[in-house]
C-alpha cells in the first residue's frame, strides 16, 4: 500500500500479516452475528467512508479520471455528458470487487474463511495456498508474508472479545489513514 512512498519494508510486511487476520475475524463475527443485514449495512457504510478517504489520498491520480471520461464521452455519438456523469456518480457508490482493499484475492480469501468457518485447519490451508500462489505470481513482493497470520489464527479461541462491537469499524479506517499520514513523512 505504501511501497512507493519510501516507507520501511517492515511496515508493509506488518500489513501483510494484519489484513488476513481482519478477514478471519470478520468471517467469524459474520457467522455469529444476530443481524446479518445490519452487519452488511455497517460494512457498506464503512466501505463508502474508506472510498472517500482513499479518494482524498489519491486525489492527484483520481483528478485525471474525469478528463479521461470526458474524452471518452466525446467519442460516443449522442452521449449526454450530464447523464453520463450522473450514472458514473451513482455507480461510484456501488462497491467494486476490483477496487477493494487488498485486491480481488482478499475477497476470495474472506469468502473462503467464511465457508470454512467450522474448520480452522482448512482456513489455515487456504491462507497457505493463497500465500504460495501470491509468491509464485510475483516473488518480488512481500504479499506471501501473510502466511504468518496462521499463527494467531491457529491459537484463536473463538471467544467473544471485550465487547466493543464497533471497535474494528473505527480502528480499520483510522489505522489506514494514520499509516498514510506516517508514510507521507517518509517521502
């Protein structure tokens, strides 16, 4: 996430360990929640919040997108630019599996964690396989280091935590933005 900002490698490596743990705990909590619709709604709201924050962080890159879109619209005969902008704005609110934090593979990993929520060893094997595949596809990255998340996963006791169910809804975006602020000092 912060590789291009001159951030020490250990910070990126730490993220490779933490994200699978977040997914593992999210799959576990989704299994035990009493109101799955409310749970999914909270995730949707937080994804919108993260999208806004990511847009601010990536503003220099994202500011060129409208120019490209408008150039494309000019190539389409009879396209109403206002209608295209409205449709694009509405579509930007729909979560995209392609633009998700960690990429499409993390969506698959979270889904597999949920599917195998009653079989911890299967969850660990899934993470190990995805870690190996990540390394085979690009051995120059540290993505494979997510394999070390199997250690806390293995020892997870499945018991409810201290009780603040909103902690991760606040912590996840807060830590991403805090890390981005810290990373900006390394530029």
